[in-house]
């Protein structure tokens, strides 16, 4: 059962490797409300979240975290308890498929 005082947490980069794993964990193992804020760069993959997208405690926002007015709207709308910031240009996948451009 979802508690009325369940915290709402923003997770940026939630379509990425680490973020999607964390969202799957939190949606399945806690009563937190999760707002996934992701720009969906080449690294973002919503398929890794298919098991949780129908959960009413999960919301996806296709947003660039550099878009300040959009973030202001999200904060005003959801009033999150906290933010877990995982949006990044980590290039992990690129470094595996084409490591030569990272060796210097
Ligand atoms: N992958 C690892 O093993 C690992 C280990 C330790 C720490 N980390 C750290 O965790 C963080 C995430 O790593 P990852 O491997 O999940 O990265 P990832 O590249 O798999 O995912 C990054 C996500 O951020 C999103 N994103 C990028 N720019 C954005 C923007 N401007 N606005 C909104 N979303 C944006 C992408 O669409 C993608 O979904 C990084 O800070 C990384 O250094 C990763």
C-alpha cells in the first residue's frame, strides 16, 4: 500500500544505466513517487524501464536539465523531497564500442 506521505524524488538521467537500475529498485522496493527527468540522449533507453512505466508512482518527463524554466515548472508541480542527480555525458557505452577515441 502507498503511504500518503510517500516522498516524491526526482531522478535525473533515469533512462541511463545507473538511473534506470535505481528507478527499478525504488519503484519495486519502496513506496516513493519517482519523477524521471531525462533528455534521452544517445545513452538514454526507456526500454530498460518497461517493467515500471505503468506504475502510478512513476512519472517520466522528457526534459533537458539545462532548461531552467522547465525544471522550475517540475519543482513547482511535484514539490520533491529530494533529487538524485545521475544525468551525465558518461560515454560508458561509447568507450566500450569505440575505446580508441578515449585513449590519449
Ligand atoms: N556506469 C557506471 O558504472 C558508473 C559507476 C559509478 C558512477 N557512475 C556515475 O553515474 C552517473 C550516471 O552514469 P550512467 O552510466 O548511468 O550514464 P548513462 O550515460 O548510461 O546515462 C546518462 C543519462 O543522462 C541523460 N542525460 C544526459 N544529459 C542530460 C541532460 N542535459 N538532461 C537530462 N538528461 C540527460 C541521458 O539521456 C542518459 O539517460 C554518472 O555521473 C557516472 O559518472 C556511473
